C-alpha cells in the first residue's frame, strides 16, 4: 500500500464521517459546511449556504469565517478525500467538532440534494482583483457581490471623478453617470476623468471612455440630462446606492428627498476651498436610524454664504480625498462591512491636515424622514434654495 493510501485509511478511522443528507440536516441546525474545492469545480455547483474556502488557504482563512472553534464544522470536497485532509488540518487548529462528508459533492448531487451555482470569478477577474481576494472581508464572494452591484453617481466632476474611478477599479459591475454638462478646460485641474483633447465634449461620454479604459469588464450607463423632480425616481430606480457629487443645493435637496422616499443610501460629499465633508444619509439603515440631509440642513444657507467652486475656488487635490472617501463608504455599504458614516459626518481640513468627526442626530420632526411621516412630495428646489419658495 502506498503511503498516501495508508494515510487516507488512517484518516478515515480518525475523522468522523457524515452522509450528504446528514450534512444537510446538521447544516440546517447550525453547523458550518465548508466547500474546499477549487473555483472551477465550484462553478459547476455547490451546496447552498456553504462557505467556499479553497483547500490551499483553508487554515489561513477559516478563523475569519468560523471564529468560534466549538462550532460544528462539516467539510466537503468532490469525492471525500481532500475533505479528510482538510478536516485534519481544522482539528489541529483546535476546532472541536469536525466531520468529513462521505462521497463529497458528487454524492451530494447524485442524492438529489439542493445545489446552487454561485458566480465564480474567471481567470482575468482573479488576476485583476487578486489583492481583494486576499482579504477575508472581501474574498471571492465579496468580489462577486461587487460585480453584481449597481451604483449611480450624480455628477462627473470633481467628486464624481475619483469616486467613479475607484468604484470602477474595484469592480462594481454597473456604474451610472448623471451629468448634462460638457468638459471645460477649467475642469481639468481636479476632474480626473477628463482629458484636454475632450474639451467641449460630453462629460458623460468622456467619463465612459475613461472608466471602460480602466476596466472594460464593467458596464457604464450615461444619463446625459439634469435630474429634476419629474424624472428623479425614474433615474434612481434600480440602483443600490447613490453617490452625490453635486455642487449645488437644489440638487442636493432633490437627491436627499428621492433617496429618503426610495430608501436608497445617499453617499454625500461636498468641498469648499481647502475643506471637505463626507457622510452617508440613510434613515432606513438597518442597524440604526440615521439622519437625512434635511436633518442637518433643514434650510439652505443664503447664496452669498455658500458660493460654488466656480465662485470661491477649490484646491484641485481636495476632491480626490473626499471623492475617494465616498468610494470607500459606497464599497462598505455594498459589502455590508464596517461602520459606515451613518449618523456621522467626517470633516477634512487640508490646511491643517486634520479629520474631525461630528455626530449627527436624526430629527424626529424632520419634514421628510421623520418616522411615520408621509412623504410630502417634491418641491421647486431652485425656488426653495433661493428663498423664493412659498411652500
């Protein structure tokens, strides 16, 4: 008998075995089922709800997936051999209740047990997103989730440029760009999606060319129109998150009100000269009620106290910092990672190189997001923000 055969025989005596039907029953009772096959094998099907950890990285990553070593763990491979070695490795790490699934996935499928076909990254995607795949918080499942996500960016300007750039690089599968403007040479100091040879052309078209040049595997949808009360719900429908990079109060209030009504997270950023701020306005956040933009700014400031970048100027690098923070918050929301800036506002002062965090409280009497309050409808936002609105 060869050494490997002797070792397999020994492991069969040492490692408890369960049939696929027994494994399914134990999984439904709280045991963790780990599929240790290679990605090309998993692409043909896998037990629903199984954790997919390639055998070669199992010991390195399992503690992120199953932190409690008293949790029952079931290991499945194709035919029931690799799972024996994997189970042995888990026992050496201290897992107390580990079993191998006899016959592996082949028997699981032949026994007529439920199977799902997960999205598996292809070779090019695995190469492109390799650094994400090394992170337990992202991994292949998280990267696949990013690929299925849809994010709409309001504006392809100073904030929208870095946000879109990094979301495209991260592999967010569908990006929408809303902008009705054309590229101006004065934009190029900060709007990095555009180039000098595109001056005078559509910002949406310019953004699409840049983003697809960076990552041709994603989809970029251009919406070359102004968002208004009449079209905002049609424009916002079907997106997982809205990234607001607008530079005017009428659009910010409109974006806020639509996001509240449609229960979509509003990733907000704004800049002024050397300062910027980022927050996530999402009263419907599942973990805690956060404020909306109107909770922070019930009414817009007088126009003379809030000049635009065109009037007051802005440090060209500043939007890169704030827009990148917006991209980070968006990815956290898509992957349900960490603690997003819901109920918090991050202020950045470039001159002092200082971040300050402010706690924001939802207004229980907010006219738009107060619990149980019926949505009041959209208003004339231009008039509202110039003080001419009589509503």
